[in-house]
């Protein structure tokens, strides 16, 4: 996954333009250790090697799959130590799938409960004294 485009360093604005990741997010990712700038200009601007684009693309895809930045950082640490992180990614995605299945189960239960409430719905003519809406506060 090492992709070092040419030796030319990219300014943070160029990284934003090429990756679609906002500058603020790039700074945040750098503060977390997900990416690293390789140098700074005399004016203090961050410079990155071309491999930052590969890392940013990976981060975006992993987030899209539901992985947290902490999980992504763990994966990138494995990668940075010279090991392929595919096993770690596999484990994390299996955990994510179990979480999704549990969420689906919870949502189906909630859906059923709401359907039951709606099936017996009656609009009240007067404001109740001790509840806001007794239909849902039974």
C-alpha cells in the first residue's frame, strides 16, 4: 500500500485539493497520529509526501465502513511497522458486523413498539393533568 508519488512535497492545500479532505481535518488527523507531515516550509506550512493521499483515502474508506479513528489508528500502526493489516481489518469488520446485527435487532423491536402505539392511536380532546401524552407514557 506504499504509494510514494514523486519526491515532490505537497502543501496542505494541495493535499486538500487532491484528497477532498478539509485542511482542518488534515490537521486533526495529524494531531491523532493518523498522518504525518514530513517537513515545514520556512513560513511554517505543513508539507507532505504523496503517500499521505493513500492514507487519507484509506481513512475515508475505513470510516465509511464504520471503523472509528481509534480503530483506524491501530490498523495504521500495524501497517507502519511493516506488517499487512488485513487480519486486523478482518477482525474489526467482523466485530462491526455483529454490532450492526444487534442494532438491526434493536431497531426492529423499536419499529414494532411504535407500530403498536400507532395502531391504537386516539387523539385526545383535552390536555391531561399528570402526563404529557398518556398514549406513549402508559
